[in-house]
C-alpha cells in the first residue's frame, strides 16, 4: 500500500480534468485490503475507486474524498507488466473456453495483446480502450457485440461492509453499460476477475482487433483527450447522431468541445492556450442534453461518470 497526500487528479484521467483529493491510496496486493478500513478512518471523507480514469469527469477544486487505486495484477514484483493466470478450461455451447484470472489493475491494452497472441476471443470490442480491467467491469464496457459482464465467471471484490470475498454471477447485476453488486453496499472495489474466453482460430483474434481499431479510428477521436462516449445510446438510437442533428458537433466552450469527428465525444484541447475546466465541460453537457431534449424529446443519460464535491 502506498499513500499519496493531496494528489492532483487531472493527470490520473484521460480527459485531464479534476482538482485535488484528500489522499490517493494505491493498493497492489489483496492483503492491502485488510488495512484499508483503518487507513480510511484516519482520513475521513468518502472513498472513490479510480482505475484508468478513462470514463471520468472530475470536478475542479478541493474534493472531500479519498481515491482508491486498485493496481492488483498490474506489475510483477520486479516491476514488469504482469500476465493473467491460466486456470484451465470449460465446456460451452460454442466450444472449449479458457478460464483466466486477471487482476483488476491490469491495463486493457495489455490484456488484449496477451489474449490476441493466444487466440482467446471475447474482448476484441475493447480495443482502443485505455483503462484497466476493473473499470471495464464496473462499466460493463464493450463495443462491436462485446460486453465484459457476460465473460465473468467470478469476481473478487472488497466492500466496507463485508471485506474481501469472491462472488459468482448471482452476486452482481449487469445491464447495458451498467454493473452493480446484488447486495447493497456503500462502494465496492474489484480485486480480480475470472474470465471465460473462447478458443478461436489462429490469428483470428488479432485480425478482429485490428479491424475493430481501424473502424474505431475512422469515426472516433482516439488520439485526443476524451473520456469516451459522454452519453449512453438511447434504446434503438445513436446518441452521436442525435447530438449531431441537434447541432452539437464541434460546439466549443473554452478548451472543451464536442468532437467534429463524433458528436458524442467531449474533447479537452490541451494546446488552445486556455485551461480546461470541469465547469466548461459540464456547461457543454447540459447544453447538449437540452438541445436533444428540445429537438427530439429524448433525455440523454450520462455514460461518463461524474465526480463532484457532493457526498451523495
């Protein structure tokens, strides 16, 4: 466990926004969870779990919470990138599947590279996602027919109410871009996950990842500072198309703007000479919601998670 006092949060997110928290607690081993309740009690404030920061919009200013960084399975003791643990295989209607255990701190690009080299299929839709596995689970992230939750066989989690334990599918609820534990808790932190991945034809997984990335690159600002899609797609509709038709594509406020390439991506322009702010980002998001509501009668729901100073 490593504790950092008064950390700046903007560098920990892909959008590059955010003020300072009370503390940042980096957890690298499951045993660190045993010390966590006493450490949190010493700081006070709410606990917030932050993985790769690729789906967060954090408010500016002094923020009254402690950031938990689950880095389980990210590095080996000699500081090299860790690898998933192969547990065995299982039978499934679509053939033999490999079971692997992955720490929640493992970066998604590293996991995808590992799977591609071993022809293990199921995660190809996450190509281009810069976050960590724990965040992918928490968002039930996916694209191109892939979602994270259906691949889960078990999940090791820590909650302040029950400590560290292992859950199976009865222990969580998953929907489109949503994942939560079945039992109420103040918050939870993923420690590791067992995934079931289909054994595919040689080379097919890497080929699918390449095709997905080229498709994503052609229509999304993958090289800009964003937090991914701002809004969920309404049932049967595309949030990006609604925003485009409502005139939000390219709309700017200070250093923040909706991408001219894809209207559902809010971009932080780090080189425009004006500091980016969460206030400008939130003002643009509110404007976008009103524009789509007024033109189409559709209420857009945020996909990006917002962290404010409000303790609620």
